[in-house]
C-alpha cells in the first residue's frame, strides 16, 4: 500500500495545499508551528476517523471557515483509491450538519466502512503516555490498532460506547428512583454482546505481541488486564453501580501492563514503575514495531508509518532501530532538525513553510 498524495483544504493552518509522497521515505522539515504535525494528523483522520491531537473534531477546521476537507490518493496493488473526509463546525450555512462525513471514490460511507482503505502506524513523542499515563490512553491505543484491522471491531466499539452512555444515564435515573432495574435488561444484553467481541479481539492482539521480535537487549512483554462484562458480574456490582451512577465492569475499564525482562538480573519489572525514561521510550518503540507487524499479518501488506519528530527522542542505538523500521515500508516523518536530512541520506524532502 502507498499513500500517493494528500490534499488539505481549510484544514488547520492550510488554506489549500497538495502534498506528494515518495513510495519510500518523505521527510517534512520545518520549524515549530509551521504545520508539520498537521499533515500527519490529516492522514490519521482518514485512517482512523479520529484526531490524535484535537479535543473536538471541529478543532481541525481552519479558523473562520465552516468546513475543512482532507483527500488522499491511495494505491492498493494496481488499484488507486480516493478517500476523503469533510469536517464541519456542526453548523453549515446556518443549518445543523454532521461533524464528519467520509467518502471512498466519491461515494459517501460510514466511518466504519473506512477500515482498511488507509492503514497507518503513528509514532509521536506523546506516545510515551502509553507507559506513564492513565489506562484510558492504553485502551485508546488498542482501539486505534484494532479499528484499522477489523471492521466488526469498530462497529462493536461504536455500539458499546453508545450503549454505555445510555446505560449510565439509566443508572442515574434509577439512583433518583425515576426508573427501575428491569429497564437495564436491553442495555445489559447489548453491552455483553459487544463487550465480549471487544475483549476477545484485544486478547488476540496482546497474544500476538508475545511472538513479536524484540527491540533492544531487554525483552518486553504485554500483559492484558481485562474487565469482563457478563450477567454474573453485572449482578455482582448491581448496588454499587446504582450508587456510582456508572457501569463498573466492561472494556471501558480494561488496562494492560508493559513488562521488561533484564537478562543479567533474571527478573521482570513493570516499565511504568521501574523503567528509566530511555527504557520507557524503548518499550513504546517496540510496541509500534509490533503494531506494524500486526497490520501486515492481517492484511498481507505493510502500513504507512508516520514519525512525528521522534529522532530527537532517541540515542544513536534507537535511531538505528527507527531507520530499520523505515526501510520496511513507506514512511513519512517530520523534524525541525535540518541535520536529520543528512543523516537519512537519499530521501524526498518537503520544506515548510511552503
């Protein structure tokens, strides 16, 4: 698979511009605040339907405009596919409008139908939060990987999230004695069905990581900590849920731990608690390599790898690992350091500002 070109119209800082990418490595060079990360954000939006930066989708629309547009030409084998997304402020010409609309070859599609049209792996400095931050970051990571590789996962995830909101609202009404527990039955069954699928797919991905190649001399392993949702567990926490006005079991409470084995000490430790900053970066780099390998295993082709200013995060040894990763598929990376261009050698370069 190859991302051939990208057109941004009223997207973030861009009024309108077309980017063309090498089938190997494209380096986007520019000082801070020149729009480098905006390009990668647009690519991720087409691939996953979600921004990795914006709090709200409407934030990506250029200031003062009603609608932003991202269009890409993607090559699958001998076939060229056009994928596009429109983002509005929620109001278009004084009328309510969908925030996002997706298109494949000019035909309107649901967000779930975008799965597989553009497959990417993003690595940016904030990915260190996968190790150090809250479980919600790690759940979001799992959802990003699996939503790109399984259309049913994305559908079940959307169904689960909508059902969870409705069930929590109902629990609040029960707490206020404005509803009865019998009204939970429909939402219980919906969440159990969707939650079971989500958990199984997350388990399968975690299992895949255990057979993935290692990066660095330390051996990393991921351990899944699922919160299974069943009739028995919902009954077990029935009174606590009403008191909390919230569903207390299910995939929304999953987590995973990244552990590392230190051969000389013959011990395994939690990278979050005992790893140095460098070891935490190494763990995330390893996880991104696993992610790319997983997408290849599912589709039989490598994803596009996006690297946002990551060379500044690594020492020489880990830069070699990144360069090795870059050689395996199309890679688009950004940097503010002009010396990186010389270090990478024969590559295509886009210089910002344009």
